[in-house]
């Protein structure tokens, strides 16, 4: 589902009011670490508030038809992953100009944003130049809205999602193109299947396609809580995970269901804590940190 009118307006404003900064040179990918160091990195992960999404009718979020007439409020979360060898920003939230424009409503969605990523980094004594890597779970507007603020970072992207955004013959609406263009200044690190970001097993991006062709999820090995999996939009709500509900606007329902099975097998094998990024019941108890 896309907020066509809202995105078109926000995209133009975002391009005109970009508040990020570019680093002089993108960081290089670190060398692969020896096997005996795997999963030992002392990660710190901050949970950033990248917006709020009110949904007036959840019917679009289940092909089974059982959500019709229900309402909900989604969090829109980003994650600042600090590793001894660099910093990764996972997902980029709603467009930063919403902090100026205020809440916007289109069709079933009302979206709002209190602070930009740049503002939240500043509160942590950081700037966009301190973000070495950016990766988005997928290319929907509520996950790519502030790419302009971290344009000096290296973009870690699955080949399938890159092709869905910029491939030959792909029909992309003008308002989407405006948001996609914010990624063009970034150096790219393209992968298939999964990517061990720092070479030690502590931060792994892995493909979970179906919501979009190259949708990905994130695996973290935390020093206190152990394995944690961030879902991206594989699931939007706790009920969607329990009932294996697929949104009507996914690119491929069968592929989504297969990705759900593979995700759950990984979670079980690892004994991982699962965090649904749009689910307030998963995000609020974290109190701004994954430990």
C-alpha cells in the first residue's frame, strides 16, 4: 500500500530540505574475522523512533479478510547498531519533512514523525558522518524516508531489492522514484542470500522475500539477551505472526509464506528473541535499547 498523494508531496519537500551530510569517503567493508571470534562482538543497539502510522482499516494487511474494519497504530522503528568495527543504521523511517509538515492522512494511513534521524543522532553525540553502513529491510516509503540524511554511508542492499528499485524495465511511480533517488549518492555493497556485515557473525542481514522481491531481516547477537531477529515487514503485528497473515499488497504471497517458515526455523534454531518492528508491544518494552 502506498500513500500516493502524500509521498508525492513529501518527496518533493524532502529533496528540497535535505538536512543530512555526506562523509568524505565511504567506509570500506571490514576484513573477515577468524572463526573463533564469531558472535563475541560487544554490540550496542539503540532503537530510534522513526514515526507513527495510524491505520483506519487493517483489511489490507490480511488476504484472509479477517482484519476488515479493525484499526491499529504501528510504530515505525529504526535501529542504530554500534559494533567495534563500525556503525550500521537499519531502516530509515518516514520522510523527515513530516517533522515540519505535521501528520498527513491519505486513504487508510495517518503518518507522523517527531524527530529526524539527524536530530536523534545528535542527542547521542553523533552525526550522519558517523554512520558507516545503511541497510533497509525493503523499499517501501516508511522504511526509506530519510536516506538523504545519511547519503555518505555505504548502502548494503540485496541484489533482488536493488533490481526491484532500479532494474531495467521496472515500472516505478514518480513519487517512488523521488525517494529512491536519495540512495543514488551512496556507495553500494550488493549481496545475495545473506551478508555477515562485520565478518564475525554478530550482525547478519538475510533475505526474507515476498513482502517485496528482496525484503530482508536482521540477525543480531547481543551480549546480554543473545540472538535477536528483527522482522522488517515480514510481520506487521503479533497476530500476523501467530496466524501467518499476508498483506494484500505483498509482491508474492507464496514467497512470503515460505520466508515466514524459514524465519521461524532460524528463530527456533537460534533460540532468538523476535522483534516485530511495527508492533508497539515489542518496541515499547525495549525503552530505546536492545540489550
